């Protein structure tokens, strides 16, 4: 998997893509019920666009295929801390996602890349079916495509932000 220096740096890149494609974003958002706490909960990222509404995101910087415990921690944070809270003066966020680097590097051997993509498909399905949490996937783009954020890949309510074709431009 592509490695990022920190969760914050990865979320900076995701946020930039979202903003460049018409989304409003907020970082380290404190739920309404937690504002007066000495150590309040803080949602890593919330983003919004009129066509899909609010999406809450818990970011994790995973860099190996053995990071299941980190993904489990993200699920626990969403389920126990964030999902049942209100934001921005009483709004409920119905859509939650975990943002973690999922790109496969072009230097991976062919079999490893296939295995990694298979695991990502498994994680998408597991998170959605068991917890109703999506996987937020970031693709840095290429000379043929702008950077893209995808939430809920392979579902009927897919959110795709960016990823415009630049071929021939």
C-alpha cells in the first residue's frame, strides 16, 4: 500500500481533492454533545455537497495488509463515539466512512497487487454489511485522470468526487 507520513497528511490530501471538487470540509469536528467536555471527541473529517449531504470520516494511516486492528479501532470510534451524536447545531450524520490509504503501488509484484485488491473488496463488503460504514478510497490520479475520492464503491449509493478524464487536454 502507498505509505503516507501520517494520518493527518493523508487526510490533508483527501480534503484537498474534496475541496477542489466543490465539497465543503471541516476537520476535527466536536459533536454538539461534547463541546463542554475537557477532552471532547473529535471527528477527523466531515464533508458536504448538495448532491449527497454530510459524510463523517474517521481516518487511519495503514500501510500494511496486517492492519486489521487499526481498521477495527476506526469502526469502534464511529460506532461508540460519533454515530449517535449531533453536529453543527443538531444535524445527524447518516453516512460514515473510514479513510485509509488503499492504493496499490505499481512496483508490487502482480500476485501481491491482486491479493491487495481482493482484500480491499472484502473490507468494503464487510464494513458495509456488518456496520453500515463505507470505505473512503483515494486515488491520486494520473496523467489521464484527476485525483479522486470514492465512498461506497460497488454500492448503489456510490459517491465519486473528482476522477475527471484529462486525456487529450
